[in-house]
C-alpha cells in the first residue's frame, strides 16, 4: 500500500511537470505569434501615421462650440473608443438624446430621409412639422455653422495613429453628431429650395458637402459616416436642381482601405491587451459567452484574433482584386474566406462584401439622378418624353443596364442588376417613375404658392 501511494505521488508529479512544460511551450508559441501579428498590423497602419493631424485647427474648435449650442455633447468631447468590427452598425445610435423633443426631432428627420430613399415617383414626402419646428429652433446656430464651413478651411481634428488603440480623432458619438448635423443642413437646403430660395439652398447644400469632405478624411468611422452622408445627398439632389457628380469620392476604394485599417487596429489592440493580462484582458474575455479557462483563456482568445486578422487579410486581397476588375459592383457573388470552425468567439465577424455593395448602391443612385435630369431636360425642351435614353449601359457597373419604358401615363427608369440582395428595399432608390406633364419635383413653379414654414417664434426668420 505504501509503495502504491508513492508511485501515485511520483506519477502525479511527472504529470504536473509535463503539463507545466506544455503550458509554458504553448504560451511561448502564442506570444511569438502575437508579436508577429502585431508587427504586421503596425505595418498596415503605418500610412496613417503620416496622415495624422498634429493638432485640432481653429475651424474644428469653433465648430465644436457651435455644436454645443444645439447638442449637449460636442465633436471631440468624448475619448476614442475601441473598434471591434461592428463600427458601421453602432454609429447611428452612439449618443443618448437628452429630451423627448430632441429625440422626436432626430427620429422624424431620420424617418424623412428613409422616406426619400423609398420614394420612386413624385411628389416627394412633405417635410414633417416636427422637423420644421426643430430646424426653426436651431436656425441661427445652423446659419453660423453654414458660414463657418463655407468661409473657413475644412475642420481638422488631431489624431495619433501610433497609439495602440483606435486612431479615430473623434469618437463614434462625435461622428454620429456630425452625421445628424449634415442631415439638418441638407433639410434646410431642401426647404429653401421648396421656398424658391435657390441661393440659400445651394449654400446649405455646399456646407453639408464641406462637412462630409472633412469627416471622410478619417478612416474606419469617418468613411462609414461619409458614405451615409452621400446617401442622403444624392436623394436630395434628385428632388432639387442642385447637381452632384456620379462619383464624387471613390467610396469603394476608401471602404476597402478602411476595413483593412479597422481589422489591424482591432487586432493590435486586443492582442497587446491579452498578452499583458490584467483588467483589460479580463474585460475582453467577459464579452464572450464561452467560458475560457483562466490565464490560458487569454492565449486561446489571442489565437482567435490572429485567425480573424489572417482571414480578413485574405478577404481583403480577394475584394481588392475584384474591385480592380469590376469596381464596387456584384461583390456579393464572391466566395470569401471564412474564420476557422474552432473560432467560436469571433464567428459573427466573418468577412463580407457589404462595404462594396453599399458603395455601388450610392454610385448607382447618383447615376440614376443624371438619367432623370436628362429625360426631364428633354421633356422641358420638347414637351414630350424621349423615346430612349442616350445610353442604357451603366458607367458604374459595367455589364449592367438601365431599362427605360415609355407608357401612355409617363416613363419609368429601372436598374437591371441587384447591388445588395440581402438588404430590404435596397433597390427602392434605383427605380424612378414620372407621369404625364406633372412635375415630380416638389418645389414650386413660377407664380405658385407654397405653404409657409411654421416657426417656434413668430419673429424668427430662416437664415
């Protein structure tokens, strides 16, 4: 009995030693992989170091102060937050609104742009009274913001790309605020157009465009907000006489670049935190439902992020090659690499082509606007619709076509392809109809009346 117990004790010690050696070897191997991946991510992010602004300029500081007058939280007032691959879906709801009236105003404005996006024939939806009142309350500040954006250099917020966390100059709260401001400036452009104030309409439109041009300079969060701004802007141009180029920005290339940066930022941030251990590593583990075994969990999770980064780099190469040949179009047909089956924690972050699909949607919508302007110009000149479009081939998506149909009631223009079949109503803005002699443009012709805007204060006037 004594000899048996002694053997078990010795055997147990050997098992412990073997386990310890295996654990140490595992940690050493994973740490080596971490160092390799951090070096790769740092190299990918190196161009951002050159682009980083060293200080926030005077325009941005003044804009911060003006924004504080209409919203309590200001661009630049929040610390940067970590990117995790979910950037796009978080931006719109990044900041809690502080009153029922403020919440109602922004919800109504968001819904109005959704209604514009879904409108395929005139007249356009009427601007809700909630939006009219909200804009009236903000009129003086928005006028000063318009002047600042038009007369001064573009706002620039400082950021340091050498840091291990996000390189964003402003948090997603700040980007969401910029997006809301852009929507208000465009709404004022549309309202002034409907009132016949063409000069003011164009100035508000150009101020919104200047804000877009400032935000889109910044990768990751900025490019998604810039694309959302473009979606709003091309719809506003459809229902006004303000021209907008088909491709003002190469959104496809910028989105691909941004996805690559986002993956590198997330990978470097998480790997360094997991390697160091402590509260940050514990916080990362706490996000996942799967139980991870003590200190080993940090290293297993590090392998998950390494697998994710390698997979996204492979997907980036596939998407980039497709983009060189086809632009942003038809990317949903690609078979992209997927995360390893063992990588349970990050399975929801498999690569996808939504970035290119969204860029194609915006550019196709802008292309449709040019076709709409063409057929209406011919109608105005000849008092009849053209028999055909000058070209049916899409400049944005080679191989796809625009279909034109003339009927006794009017005309219809529709797109033959499907840029993103996975999203509801994705093609709503890619179909347009006009009937008879009725103008689809919802601003008055000469001598016609327009309903006045109701101000919160009778003494207020639109800027």
